[in-house]
């Protein structure tokens, strides 16, 4: 192995480790129930595993290992659903296709490997194992990146898009496009030895670029406010004359932009929209509005659900679909919260309001 190959291999492995560290930070430093961070962590973990396997394979550290190739293909097929899930979480688009449908290619591949493993244990090594063409895998990955890129571009101005993750998602798509270009270059010029490490090096660059941007976007790693901050507002730096202005902006955003429709909206994200510290937003919601953040969101979601239940344009939607549309994560959560606030179930409310409409006409 030449000095250049040694350095590129080291950079690739360090990049994979850096990606795993960033994945751990996103998953563990984001506070409780932070689904966008968990989706980002899953994406980074899968991508880091891909960078590691590609780097080891290109460097020949384990020799011509078929097992390493199989792992690389498996990880590559897992990446598109991870990317789609992160985009859906950030954009709040509620993709019409459930996540398991995006897992089908990876599931078929894993099932095929399972059959080969059974053959290996029962009849010896499964000679003649089929490998999908590299060009087909690159086309599959590039197609997903293109779809997510179009979705990201369309959804960048949606009111329910999480502004704290929007920049990271956009950068991820742009860097993935660069990675696919590197893959195409490697396929076309496969005989050029100088380009043998262009793919793992591009993947490594992607990991470091995402690390820099993610850590600069400190709101991504924002967790819950400390109990002392929630209890003691007398030491707050929020100026009294700004309270009315911030409260007005908050209510205006909630009424006109409806960010609560994204089920992953949290205190840190809403504070990011208002460009103020989470403790200030918490203070305004608790002291000025006389409620907590969870009840604040629930009130808007139930109000919007009540409107949609009698909207003639929404008669085709089920009660459960309306609950999901306004930002509730589950059927039980929607029904329980709606009944607690209004004293009746969503189905009862729809029936009563429909009956009233008939009587009025």
C-alpha cells in the first residue's frame, strides 16, 4: 500500500468514526422524544457504516472478501429508507408511503442472503451467489437522492418544516449528489488508479462537512430546559418590554403558519423559528399564556381538528386521518386529548356538528 493509499484509508476510517460520533451526539444530546435527531442519527450511522466498508474494501485490508462486499451492498440498500425517513421527519410531509415500503429492496436482498446462508449451513458454501451490478445500485441511490432533493426543494418553505434541521437536510442532499457524481466517475474511469479512492474520500468529506454544519447548528443538539430554568424566571434576561412583541409573534406564527401540524415540533424548534432562547419561549408560554408547551400545542391541534371535522372539503378524511393531519402522533393520543379538552370524542363532535348543519339548512 502506497503512502497516498495509506493516508486516504486513514482519512476514510476517521471519517466513519466521526460520523458515528455525530450520530451518537444527535441521538443522545437532543432531549427527550426528539424524533428528528433520532432520524438524523440513523441516517448518519448507516452512512458511516457504508464509508467504513467501502474504505476497507478499496484498501484491501481484509483481502478480496465476498462477505465485505455483501455487507457493503446491504448497508447501501438501507441508506435510501433512512434518507427518506429523515426528510419526512424534517418536512412534516407525512409521506403517503409508509417507511416499510422503502425497505422492500433491502428486505428482498436480506431474504436472499438468508436463503444462501441456509444453503451454506446445509450444503456447504453457496457458490455462484448473485451480486447486483454496481451501476444498478448507483442508479437506485441516485434516484432516491433526486426524489428527496425535489421533495426538499418543494418543502423548504412549508410552514410545518423544521427550520432547525432544514439546512442540514439541504446540505445532505447536495453532498449526496456530489457523492453520486464521484461514483459515476469511478464507474466510467475504473481503469484509472488515481481515482480508486474517489468514492470513500468523497464520503469522508461529506461526513466532516455535515459534522461542521450540524455542530454549528447548536439547536439540533438542544435538549430540554433544566428544571431550574423552568422554575425560576426571575433571573431571566428577557426584557419586559419585549414580552408583548414576542407573544404577538408567537401567536401570529401559530395562527398563520400552523407549525403544530408537524408532529415533531418541540420547544427548541419553535424557539428557533422565533430566533430567541428556549428559556424565553418557555417563560412566555408559562407566565404570559398560563399553560405549558404541551398543552399550548394541544390547544391549537384540537382547534384545527375541530375545524377540519366540519370542513366540507375534508369529508373524505377519516377521524384518524384528521388527527394525523393536525400533528397528533397516534389515534389514542388524538382521541384522548380531544375528549379531555372538548368533553367529547372526535367522532361525536363530527356527528353533532353535522346534525346541526342539517338542522340549520
